[in-house]
């Protein structure tokens, strides 16, 4: 079997574009993957085609060799280079699984679990008031979620003034008061606060039993996040911006971050994410992969959830995207109403395929991207202002 072509499909999901990749072979078998990154869809799509010649003619079932060729043949160009590597690597895993008739997790040694706890994200497309957040959160919990994540800080950058601090506290207090101690509430700081301010705000919110404090400060230096984690009253989670396994080794050397958040696709795929999980495991830490892309990237995370012993919880945007997105693929996970868990795929390969009619019905939209510096970003409208 040989790779003869790589196809790409950019799909607008309204607030963000998703990029899907299909690795075509000279047989009837092909593999799919996803290479979504906010704001750089066309750039990434071009990069996929620009690097495709390195793997055309290669055997897709030699997954490790394929991934190595993509990343090592030319100088490492960073995040988007890793996205290309990750997409083609995952698509080759999909081909291998389909060829052998087993899920990817079976190829990786079998599963530790049949399901994984999920947390909701992308659910709070609403006004920044306690009443609005509570009203929407009720619908999320009714769907079966036992955990949810939010950024209650509005447009704050660097420092938060007193009224904004108290509003954030009241939003979270209202949620905790209404749902009780069992609902896991996760906070995403989006790397927007200075180190000292991040600690100050975390101390203010800690009595509300916050599950984790994500991306607490600038992502420029792993050491800063570790210093915060050493004295923060809330568990710190980080890592979604990393594109190299070694960055997690640096994180581990700092000792205090206990939750790593690799983004599997921008890290280079399944093999590299397992490497990060092993680093975490050796240092008593857990992983909770970042996933704000589309349904194919969700399937990748669920394959990883099956095989990684120290897998904590999975981010889940899918139910809060536009309704038509559920028809984009042939399988979507349904959350268990009693446990709040997502099931592990059981079909060969990734366990799903693209519905091409739906893909083609929602083409790339240059106005679809996520901008946290724009007022009303939490509504995820994906609209940018026209420029001269």
C-alpha cells in the first residue's frame, strides 16, 4: 500500500474553522485526521500540501517512519509544522487500524477503560452576569455533565479591577451555591494575567472549591507557571500551547504542575502525546488533553483516553457547536447521563468517518476565528471587523 495523495477540507463551524485531512492510498483504504488551529486555517492547509511530497509513495502503515520524515527532513518550523505531522500521523494510524480491523487503542496495547469523564467547554455563549451563567449552566448539567469550564474574567488583561474581580467571584459563587460541592468547576485564565495577579485572584476564588486554574499566566516561560503552581491554592493545569514534548519535561522539572494539557494534534499526534503522558506518569502528574477543534480531534483524544493510565478528564466542546456539526461525522460520542462520561470508540481506526456532503456544505469562512481581545468573545460569534 502506498500514499498517493493528501486532501484537505476547511469547514466553517461558525466561530472557528476546522481543517480536516484525508490521506489517500492506492487501495480502497484512506485515513482521516484534523489539523485545526484558531486563526491559521489557510496557512496550515497550505503547509499540509507543501509537505505532502515527503510522504507521497510511502507506506502509510509505517506510521513512526512517516511522522519522522515530516518533522526531521527539514528544520522544525514550530506549531504548524507539528500540526502537519500530527494530522498525517493520525491519518496513518487510522489506515493501519482499518486495515487490521481494530481501533487505534488496540494497536497501542489495549484499553485501560471503556469511558472517560468529560468537562463542558464552549457552553457559556451568554452575557457576563451571574444570572445568565447560571441559566446556561443548568442546561449543561441537565445534559449529563458533571464538570464544566469557564473564563469569568471578561476583557481583563494583566490585572483585574475590583468590580470585575467581584463579578467573577459572584458568577462562580452562584454556580457553586446552586449545584453544590460535587460539580467540578474549572477556570481558564487564557494566559492573560500577570503572575502576581493570577495568584491574587486564585486566592480570592479558592474557597469556592475550584477544580483547576488553567494557563494562569504568560506562556512565554514554563518556569513562571511552575512558580505559581508551587504556592497557588488551586491546582494548576497547563500545556495546550506547547508544540514539543521537551517542554513538558521542563514542566516536570519544576515539580509543581500536576495536570498537563497536551494538544495532541499540535504536539505532533498520538505517539508524542503518549510520550508526554509517560513524562507525567513518571512525575506523579496527570494529563487532560486540550481539544477545542472538531469531532475528529475529539475521537483522537478518546483513543488516547483508552490507553493512557494517568488520563484525568477530557475537554468536550462538541455538544455546544452548531447542530449540523453532529452530521459532519459518522459517529459522535454521547455523554452518559449518570456518570458524565464519554465512551471510547470501538470501530476500526479512529472509529468514525467524514460525511463529505456536510463537509462541502460548510466551506471555509475567513471571518470565523476566536478572539479573546474582542468584547463579547464569550459569545463565540467568530466575526472580525472589516479593515481598510
